[in-house]
C-alpha cells in the first residue's frame, strides 16, 4: 500500500472535484427514462463450482484476469482464472443450455511454478492447430500454453521460442499482420522493480513479438516498444479504417514520469513508431487500467472506453481533426458514462475502474458497457465500496447505470472480467475476478417480471472460420444489418484488464427476427451477405455459400 | 370508453380531444369502443363462453374503422416491421402504396364475408420498408404487390405449422444427437406430415449444414402466413398489419420496451393497441371456420366435381396442394411458441391463453383419420416452391425478394375457399382458374403441362371441383 500513498491527489482532485460536487455519478443528467429490459443477474459462483480468489501482495494489486474460451471442443466457454499468489485454475463448463451455471475444476497438469504468480490470461490459437492456446501474464517469466484436445495444455515457451522475460507483465494483445502465418504478440509490462528508484519512473519496457518466418511459431526476435509507461492494457486496433492494425496502449500515471496514453503505428516490416502530437495525437494522462473498443455509431471508426481512477473515458475520433489524424475527444460525460464514483453504497469518493467491456447485455441492439470496479487495496482517497458498473445503452444513444437493478452491485474489489454466454442461451452472463475475495459469477436470467423472468430481445452469436491461418479471424469485422441499423463487432485479442476471450461473438437483435451478416475478413476482403435467423449460433466458414447453424448438446 | 382508455392520450392527444365535439362518454364518440375493452390478456384454458367473449371483441376490432383518436396515423414512423423512425414527415396520412391504406382490417378482408379475401382493388404493397418508406410507384423495383388472403381456417393452419416445425426441429435434434454420439456426419431427410423439406446434415461438432433445405426457412420454423410464407403466426401478422395498414401500433413491438416511448409513431396517442387487444384479434382470426365443400345445386356439377377431384389427383396437383394434413391437437395457444421477440411468445407471458378450436361448431364437421387426428382440408402443404421457369413466368413479376425469400418462390396457396375468392394468384391478377393453373411454372411445370395437355372435359371438371371449395358464410 505504501507505494500508492504518494498518489498525486492534487491532479485527481482537479479532474474530479467538479464531478464529485455537482455532477451525477455517471455523467450528464438525462431525462430519458430507461424503458428497455434490465437484465437480472443471479450470482451463483459457489453453486456453479467456482470458488476462486485472486490474492497476493502489492504486485497483485493489479491483474486478476480471466480467460473465457472453449478448451474441449464443445464451444461452451471454459474459464481460466488468474490467482496471483494463489494458483491459477481452469474450470470446464458443464452448464446446461439456459440453465444454472455449472463448472468443474480441471487439473491442467502444469507445475505450481507455472500456475502461480499469474496476473492475466489471454486465449488465442497461436499455432493454427485449432486448439486454443493461452498466454499467461506473470510476475516473472510469462508462459505460453499450447492447447490440446480435452483441455490439455503443455508449456510451449521453448517450442515457440518464446522467452517470456522476467518482467511484471500486465497487458497483452495479438493480431495477424499482413500475410504472416502466426500472430504478432504485444506484451505490456508494469513497473521494473529492480530499477533504481523503483517504483516511480521505472516503467519496464513493453515488447512487440513479430513471428520469425518459418513453419512453427518463433518469437525469438523481440522489439522493444520504447518509451513505455507502466502499461495495464493494450489492444491492436484499426483506428482509421486503413485495414492495418495499430497498437493502442493505456498506461498507469501512478508510476510513469512524463508518460501518456499511446498509439503505435506498426508499418509492415518496419519498426513500430509512436504517433506524435504533430500527427494529432493528444497527450492524455490517466490511471489507465483497461481498454474496450466498440464502434458505437458503426461508422468504421471505433470508440474506446478507458478505465481509470475517477472518470472513465470514452474516446471518439474528433470529427474536426480529420479521419487520418488520431485526435480524440472524450465523450464519456455527454454519453453519461463517466462512472466516476459509486452509484450506490453511499461512498462519494472516486471510483477505481479496471476491466471494461462493451456488449449488448440486454439484447436490445444498443451496446452496453460493463466496468469492473474496486479499490486498489485500501486507498483512503478512493471509494472502498465500489460496485461494478452496468451501463446500459438507452434509446437516446447514451448510457444509464443499472448495476443496482441488475443485481451486480456487490461490495467486492473487481479486477478482470468476462461478459460471455456461459449457458449458451443468448443472454450474456458475467464473471468478475475479485481481489482477495471469491470470483463472482452472474447468470443472466432475463428481465424480471411479477411472474418470473422473461427472455430479453433476440440475439445472434457468430463464429468465424477464416481457414488454415488465423482460423478464428482475429482482426475481422462482423457487420450485421437489421432494418436500418448496422451493428458491428471487431474480433480482437487483447484489451480489458488482464482478461481475454475467444469463441462466438454476440450481438443483440432487439425485435428483429432475421439479419444479414457480412464479414470483412482479416485480409480486408468482404464476404457476400449471409442471411440468418435470430436466436441462432451461426458459423460462417470462409468460402462457403451459406452460413451454418450450431446447436449446443443436450436439452 | 373506459377511463383507462381515456388516459392513454398523451398531452398532445389530450389537447386534440378537448377540441372535439363528441366526448368520451357520448354514444357517438368517435373512438373505437372495443379498443382497450379488455385490460388484461386472457390466460389459461378458455371456456366456450370465455372464447366467445374474446372473439366478439376481436370481431369488433377487426371490423372497426379506427380513427385518429384511436391512434390511426404514424407521422413519425414507417410501415417497417422493425420499428423505424421516418426521416422526413409527409403530408398525407393515407397513402395507397406505402400505407396507411386501410381504415379497418375488414376493408380488405371481406369477400365473401368479413375475414375473407379481397378483390384486386384491395391489393397491398409490401417492401422491407426501411429505405423506401414512401414509395409512390407501382414499379416492382420498390415493392411487391399482394392480393388479400382470406383468414378462414387460419387457426388450424397455424397449428399445423407449429406441429410441423416441431417435427422438423426434432429431426434436426436427432441428426445432431446421432452425429455427436457417432462422431460421424449424419444426413437425414426432413419430412413433416408427409411433406418433404429436403435434407439436413449434422456434423459431430454440433454444426448443421443448411444447403439442402427445401421450401423452409433455415431455423426450421414454418411460417404459414402471407403469400411468401414469411409470417410465423396470426399474432405476428396482426402486429405487422396494424402498423402498416392503419398506423395503429401494438405495444408489444412498438411500445417503450423496444422503442423507448409509448408513442413511437408520434401521433399523440400512446399505447394504441394493447397486448390484450392483439389477443382478441388473434382469437377471432384463429376461430374463423374452415372452408367447406359445397356443390352448387346445378345439373351436372356434382358429377363434374367428382371427376375433377380425380383429375386433380391424377395430374399431380395434390403433390403440393395436399388434400388434407393431419392435426394432432386443436389446442390453440396464444401467444404461441415460435415467435421471436417483438411479437409476444409463450415465454414472454406468465401463461398463454389456450382455446380448443374444436369448441367451435364448424370443427365438428371436420373428418378425422384412423388415429383420431383432425384432417385439415387445406389443399396445401405449407411449403414454398419455385413457381417460374424460363418459359412460364406468370408468377415472376417481382424484382424484390421478400424476407429472404427468392422472387419466384411462393408458399403453396391453400385452395380451401378458392371458389369464393377470385381473382387468383399472389397479385390477384388472374381472373379464371384456368389462367392461374397455366401460370404454374418451375416446380409445378410438369403438372401444369399435364393440365394443359388434358382433355377439355377434364379441365372443365377440374374447375368444377375447385369451385366447390368455398367459404361458407
């Protein structure tokens, strides 16, 4: 805790004082009543078989991630939870479709050394063998686990020439650049504890790992991303519709000196280059904890939710700056999504935001924003009772806080999280990894009525198959047309807070009973339209004329 | 007019009401009394008297000439089935092509009686209605023109479709189960009530390949209503039609839950059509009697009709126009099981209403098979077929697909009642049965050619037979 006592409270006070004194908890006032469904979440971690806490001393004040992915081929999301000083754990999904959540712990066969000191976990198939691999972010040497059938994993650092370093790793992202057979990996590191003067001004260097050309993944060549500013989340993103990924990084101002938020240009075959003020990038310093991306108005130019202490940011490309200039303005206040202090519990001190994730949680076509919240540990100047946010998108294009009504306003210290459909009923569920407390697992029951629960709006879940290389189509854009609306989702690996997921991409369809899907594959090629019906798991295999449907096993 | 109904008006609507000569309590009030007459949806199994009361309200609503005080008009919304705001206001309330185009349901559904079909003059124009909401042209690049179907026997049709959807989805489930247990790809024929819908192929990973489906949507839900077979239920059709034709917006789709406002069409009237109102309309439509066979008492007709029925089978007409399909149970539940959100379904309410269609007197006259199943004499198969080919293009006058259905693909027209509902064809533009038979191309080409080659006496007999399939007032 000592390291946080030197927090630059003056700066925080300057940025938040106005909001705390006179502003509502989430941003600009709205007189638009929220009339859409509010999902009712039922916390059932214990009954579901998940009793897992993220623990440890100050190195584990950050981290606490979860990977949500299918490791046994049944397409239902399984869970790998970081444990900090405790062992990370794998839980295999045994939930019945639409039923109570149920998971079974699964022995990974990995050593205690590999499973402890884990801060985060991101799933992706690095070697294109159609088994999802896992990248474990650790305090110390990071680990790549090569996935096999039936949730078997083997350590693949050597096989992939992945050194793993010795840093305090807290962020990860991946994408396929150009025609590479294997993904480019980015690893964000936090404080270099061994540097003189640590922890302040001693941010460790982030790394870009481009695959060396060959038959197997080879990450022996590591590019430093200097300068680095104590990164807590990173995400490859096509911010300018160029078709080329850039790397967005959010950094913790608590420790850096002279740092800022970052956007890296990644010219193919050339060294990474940080965007500068002369190109339009504007300096922003926050306690950056997590990144979530969504294209809220489907214009092809994504917005970014950045969590921090105090105000959450929702950055939108500034219309007046020109699309080719990475100049962003913060729209969180006008969207009602600053979420700068707790919305319940009576604590008016600033919030501390961690994992952020956009999803259509109530299936009304409007994107919602989940933010995991929680005091770093016992920071006296920040809210102690700091419930997670559920900011539901309203019909006016704003967000309204409904965490209390939804039942997720627990007094926990949230960190990583995953909004995912664990019981495959089309209504997104939620897992939150909590610090020093059991993880919360919420089942989305639908909307509560006086006679029970009714399902939410229609939905669609889409799985892409891009072929032999990058089969999960990381980098692809899913564009869904319903009526006059276009809904988009980008397939990404990275962002959030130490947490990632793969598998079906979920969209809410509201009252639409059918939809037309087009896919922009990672190489930029657009698919023909696929006509599908609502409330289906859809598989789109590149090159096939028709989409396929998929159905979960059992009743 | 109840207080509840009166308070439905928003403030702007109130202002309008205050200027009117007739007050709500006056018997000459220009609002529809039956609208909002029932405050809660019917639930549970209905008795005959419950059903009679419900259908009486439904009939009143079906025949009502709704007014602006009821909520007619949608100045702020288009006719689209997904609530869609209008980009620009327009001057006319009524508009023959894009709607509003009807004062009442019965304005079009009225031949030979209310609930029946309509002449060419009642044709309507369907488009997806999103981008060209105000098309004022009959050019087929903007809309598809549709004749008005009759609703007699509609409850039985919906029940048949539900049972067939259940059968087909059970086959899909079996294919998946077999594929998963065997680790092999499994391909099964899709057949329901003897009607074939192609094949479904399931892989061991739980995927299904939909390439070989025939005449049905990919979710294996039979949508029995509309000429294209794109409407799942009477309820869905009712919700769509109220908005499109009258600008009367049912809350279950256009209400605040899905649109953020109780007056989505911005006409000053909130909550125009309640869930219970829709239930009443559904009940009345679902209980319309099934058409019957009536041979006119004219010399030679009975014999010709007998011969014609023989010819009907011999030529292959019954391949699609199945004489009857068996129905396991006549319990009609509303809301039903297959509607998606936006139309109420049985998971969206505490308990649906259930009414046994055999409570109706007309149902007593239906035949049953040896298993006791009702034989629904629809003369259809609830399947879509391609109806044109290179040479025969009579049904190929469209440029727009509708709801994912190809331009030349149509649901087999149920022929029960056809003797009462000329003109014929999906556009109501064939004046004789002979002409519409000769317009059959595509999948029905062989049968059509057989008819064309048949002896004149047989052709005549076939017409005589078809004209015995009538709606009995």
